[in-house]
C-alpha cells in the first residue's frame, strides 16, 4: 500500500464499538482493522468473480 487516501467515515456506534473490539483482539489499530477487513472482502469478491 504505497499511496493512501484519507477519508472521513461515519459508523453507527454499535459497529464502531464492535470494530474497536475486533481490532484490540487482533492487536491492530482501528484503521488497520478496517483496511484488513476491506482487503479480505475485496479478495473474496475477486475470487468469486473468477469462479465459473
């Protein structure tokens, strides 16, 4: 990830709290947790698109 873009993200309180908990349990920052989860989902979607 050489280049980055900064965004403002609004989340429901319960989703934010859940993500914070997930990040803590994985010993990641909240930002890293969000990026990780988006990358996993993107890779899964790409795999689904390649399947016949």
